C-alpha cells in the first residue's frame, strides 16, 4: 500500500489555514480589543473610550465602577442581571416542557407524517425572528386579537395593555422565540433511541411511565442538556425581545445594559466591561458545551 | 448507529497545555500590541484641547475656525450625482421636502436619504466612531455644540449659499451658542411639557400645583412615558423641584436620582421618543412630550377618534424647557455644496411651513404669525398651548452644555434610571 | 416501529378497540398500545401556536386599510398599490429587502467554502494546534451574538485601516465569523460517519490526496454542504445584532433592523408586507436547497429524506 507520505500532510493544514487566520483576526483579536477598551482610558472632552493596547498600562477604573455597582447599596446593575438569570431559567424550563413532548411525539409516533411535521417544526428557522415578534406585537395590542379573544368577542371588557412593560410578556416572547431551537436537538436525540430498547423494557415488565423514566429520559439526557444550552446561551444576550415587547426599564435585561452603555460615547467603556462580564459568567456553560461536543467527535 | 464513545477525560484543557498556551500567548502579546498600536494611530481618537468651552446666554461664544476645517469657497458648482445622507430622528422631516429638493436640483441628479438615530448621544457616538458617510445632521441641540466644534466633527458654513437665513427669527443671527452663525442654522423651536389624552386622564393637569408630578401618580401606572434623552428628562425632574436644569451640584443630582427611582417604582414609565404615536393609539395615557410631538399626534389618531381629546401643558409664563434644534453640516460630507443648498432649501418659508404640517414642529420663520395659527385652523384650539411664543425664549430655561466631568455624573444617574433602578 | 405494530395484534383483546366492549377510562389510559392522542393534540397545538401568528401577520399584509388588527378588505396596497408607503414604492423598504438578500448571498458564498475547507483541515490534521483552533471554532459557536457583535464593532472602529469598512464590508466580516462554525460542525459530523476508506481506496488506485479529496470525498459531502448552505443563508437574512452594530447609513440596514426600528412605533401593514416578501424569499431558498440536497443524495436511497436533512443540522 503505497502512500504519498509527507506530501499529503501539508494538504490538511493548508486547507485549515484560511479558517484559522479568519478566526484569529476576527474572533480572537476583537476579544482582545474589548479588553483594551474596557481597561483603557477616556478622551477628556468626549469621554469616549481610548483603547490601551499594552496590558501593563491598563487602567481599571471603568471596570471597577461597573463591578462596584452590581451589588450592595449602589448596586443598580444587579437587578437587571438577576432578572436576566430568572428569565433565562424560567424560559428555558418552559421551552423544555413544551419542546420535549413535541419532539417525543414526532420521533416516536411520527410515522408517515414525519416529513410534514419536521418541515413545520423547522419552519421557524427560516421565518425571521423579528417577523415572529412583530406578529405577536400586532396580536398583543390593546385592540389586538388576544384581547378580543379574551373578551370573548366583546362580552367582557378586557383592557389589559400587554405591551406596557410586563415581565410576563417578555417571558412569553422569549419562550415563543427560542422554543424551536430546542426541538431539533431533542428530536435528534430521541430519534437515536432504538425502539428495541423500549420494547425490551416493556418485555421486562415496566409500565409506560417506568419505561419513560428509566430508559427514555436518561438516554435523552445529553440531548436535553444540549438543547438547554443552545437555547439559554443566546437568550442571555437577548435585548431586542425586551425592546419590542416592553420598552420599559423595569424589564431591562443584561443585553439591554450592554446595548444602552454602547449607545452613548461616555459609557462605551462600561459596556465593554459588561461584555467581558457576560463572557466570564457564561464561560462555564460554554466550555461544558464545547467539551461535550468534542467528546462526541472524539477529539 | 453504535453507542456513543465515552466522554474522554483527556479532552479539554489540561493544566500543562493551559500553561503552554499561556506561555505562547505571553510571547505573542507584545508583538500583537505593537501591531495594534501602529494600526490605531492618529486618525482615531485624537481629541484636541483638553478644556471644553461652554456657551451660556450670559457668556456667548464665537467659535474659532480651525486651520484644517475652513469653510468651502464661494461660487462653487454643486456636486453631480451626489447622495446626501441626512442623520435625523425618526419622522422628523417631511418626505415631500426631500422630494421637492431632489426635483429642484434634478439637473445635478441629487438623491437624499435619511438615516435615523434614537438619541443625540447615540448620534454623537456614531459620528465620532467611524467614517459613516453622513452629510447633514438635524435634530441635535446646542448642548453638544462645543464637543462637535472642538472635536472637528462639523464644518463652518459659507453664508453665501444660505440666503434664506434671513427668514429666521433675529435671535438666531447671533445666538449665544454660535455667535455669527458660523456652524449652525436653526431647524425647529419647541418646548417640553406634558401631553395627554383627555378621555383617558381624569386629573385636571393644568390645575395641579405641580403638573409635572402627574407622571408619578400611581393611578396611571404603566400608562406613562418619558423622553429618552438624559438632559430633557432629568431637566424636568429638576424643574419639578425648582432647581437649575443645568445644575453642577452633586446634591441636586442625588435628588434627581431618588425621584427617578421613585418614578420607576410608582408608574414604571416607558423611555422612548415614540410618544407622538403612543398617546393617540392609547399605548400610554400621559407622557412627557416635546410640543411638536403633541401637534404631530393629530395625524396618528386612529380613524374614528377625534383629535380633540389631545392636550398639552407647558408653564403659561414660559418658565419651562425651551429649546431649538439645529442643522449642521458634517465635516466628513462628500458633497458640501449640495449640503449647503439643502440647508438653504429647508429655510425656505414654504418648505418650512409644509414641514411644520408634516412633523408638527414649529420653524422659527419670521413670516409665520403665531397669533394666526389657531384662527387659521392650522392648529386646533385644544393644542394651542403647543405653539411656541417667541417671547418665551427670553424667560424660558435652555439646556446648556456641561463640562465633561459634570456630564459624566449626569450620565451615571441616567444609566442607573435606565437600568430600572427603583 | 413497524415491528412493534405488527406484534400488537398478538397481544390480547384490548388492542382491538372496534370490537371490544366499552372500556373504562383507566383501561384506555393504561393501554400501552393506544394511539398517543394527548401527545398528538399537544404537538398540533404547538404547531398552531407557533405558526398561526405568522400566518395572521401575512394575512394582514393584504389588508386594504391601515390597521394591522382589523380586517378592512383584501388589497395589494402595501405591496405595490400605495404610491408612498408600499414596499415597491417606499425606497427604504425595498432597499432593505434587496440588501438583505444581497448580504445573504455574499456571506453564504464566503462562509461555506471557508467552513468546508476548515472542517476538512481540522478533521484530518492531527496535533495540539488544530485542537486549539477547533476549540476556538466551537467557542465562536456558543458565544452570544452580542458579545461577538460588539467585539467586531470595537475592532473596526478602533483599528485605523478598518474604520472605512463600517457598513457592508464589516457586516460581511462579522457575519462570516459568526456563521463559520455552522458548516464546520455539520461537515465534521458528516465526516465522522464517512470514514477514510473511500479516500484510501482512491489513493491506492493512484489518485493524489488532492485528487482523492476533490473527486471522492467532496461529492460524498455534498449533502452536508447543501444543508449548511441553506442553514447559513437562512440565518444570515434573519440576523439582527451584528448587522445593527456594524451598519452605517440606512442603505445598509437589512429587513430585521427595519422591522425593529419601525415596530416599536405605529407601523403600517407595509411592514407586514416586507416581512412576507422576505419570508417568500427564504422559502424559495430553502426549497431550492432541499431539492438540490435530494438531487445530490439521490444515490443514497432512504437517507435522502427530510429527517436526514434535519439531522444534519
């Protein structure tokens, strides 16, 4: 078996090189720029950030300001961050509760309709997120269909304004927006469970619930975790759902803190600190996801 | 499909590989630093003098003309095939004004397009941060003029292209913020007050001892909005307490913060600039509003509902926030002659009057007789308080520029309010 | 699945609903072979909840009046009828639509080849260095978009030569970075199942490594490549965070940003019409991609179904 030996070894690094260069310049370096701005100085007139590239000259006053205003007596940045955690946990749990039965049904009982069901489930991926939110903005208006339905066509006066800053509306929007992202990983994971295993459990005397609890659920655990991560990580950085469905500082999320800070030149450096903070806070789940993916790949 | 491989303990970062990579990064870092330093040199954040000159009515300022920023020469031909990029608030210019300009100068094949911003802070950040091809900014006020001039962001005007400036009120020939109108022309004049729908608000707001306090009234919880502008909104809180709206005092700012937090707790207001749509459509019942917004609300009333329910309050003695917006030409403009001609076009009486009708904001045109506005039916009687009287400019309070350190304190309060603190 | 259903009749009578005597509710509940009516209802209920609002929004784009909630008759006013506000006549709307599709095509055209090459390189190249870059690539997949968007925004606005690229160029740069991981992950997953035998056989028959790659491996990868093309395109035309931070003038604002800017006020159904146009465009793209996928996988029999398409993602 003659192999061209050394010459083939250069092919693969060469193929990977453009990707490597791209990631270096447009992923790693920008992250460093964020550090340079967060720990940089401010222009005296505009108070806009001036990046400081040399780590030895970094100035931590802006970062300190942000960190000391998260908890404690002055801690006004704390509540939005806490609120984001609450929203994300609740919304992710709700997404799971909705997505799991649907994925289970399609995977196990889809049968002939499986193709159609999958098309309908994948549909939200190519419907713009903004359009889906716009659809609900229309429905949730004071004279919109939701209020019309609740008032049963005019029988009861329903005067609820859903869009005036309710956490419930934002939560609803998050669940609606992100639940499609959870269905596919769950479907893929549940699909992989061989029906013969379930039959075997049944043959051994397990009831339906016992089979579910002791065979299906544990075997779908990696898919559940993957789905939760895929849904919760982007949700942490979401700010536009709150802007569209609420617009009130009372439902401000972590992403809104960052977006507001970046919008004004004087607070851009603080925004950079928030970005670093978000990255650090999410590092553990991100690393966990990366590690489990690499384990699957065997790298 | 075979079973999945067991999770490898060796995947992920081991301590040795972490240290190795750390060492490699430490070696690469100085090189990277030097490279970035070289790349980000002169053009980026070169700020000029370290002291910001502040203009006040008591201390008017005549801005210098900097050497690298001279006005364009007179008598030049307008540029061909130019696209003028306007930077403006949403719905703050009449689309027909743009079309009539394009028609007037059709032989130069000019096109006008509008890019929008949400707040003047955001606009300043965008103009300063990149070479976005913008030509004219409208809707900014003179509380940023010093920064824009000293930061070389706007260019001085050549008056020979703008003869229509003779149409505006005398007060704008030598305004305190730009003596000799070297950099700015006025766009609109307006006041800041409270707007509401009479059928949704039972309180008699003008009769209250302190009408501003209606925004804190819990019976209107979640039906309230305030303007997304730090100086305007915080200025209102200062006025509510009888304090100076350009205060430098930390104690005053602490009081403002306390009352803004109370506002969040009491009525959870929205913070935006879409009040001119929100009030007519019933999304909010009472809000802080600019006078032009109140007039603009008329065209957003849903069909079947009368605009007679709209109301606006401003202190009858004129002692409230009174301001005017400016038009400036950005230094980075690629078609400065055309930009001058556009500014001139907007100062034309007929164009300005039509613009008034479209956006609701009053132009400071001398031919416009404010006394006739109601009787001629241009403005309905229920919104007569939204008309800006010229004499208010003598007694009203103007929002002035702040020194950077004080501005930072104001911004800190504003960020805390916008983060939902209560 | 079929084996289960075949086995069922062999079990006692309760499986045969039609002829059995009326059973109690508990009997029905406990029957392990009953049809999953609850789950089925739940699934269709979910699909209704998920898709009906969008259908309503599409419906109201054909509304004859200005309202987005009360139906006033059918008309194409907001598509081309209204001389000022319709998608056809309002330059800000149709520019946004054209720009979105343009951005989608350009970014996909850059991302997919780059990603496929990257995937091949990472998969076959052994060592610590590719392992590190694989890690970085996966990290770029899970990082929230706002972090990446702001990081690229800072890069572009603070490093001298790049400042003029704000607008289309930097949007493309940012989007490619954000999307790069999709083709890489999809192609690598496919590579895992393909294995090395085909290439080795080709090389044994005298092909060079590059030739084996081109004529054996790549055709085997076409399904994954098409799946990732469709996915990247659909994701790019929907993108909001990155394109908003890196936009310059209104001409570089895609539909998502337009909807965001306008929806918070009192928009007309023209916005619904714009969103529907984009929906139609992406539907077309996905259909074309799927048909191409089927065409390319036609040799693989059963595997060329929608579920294998879905499982690539």
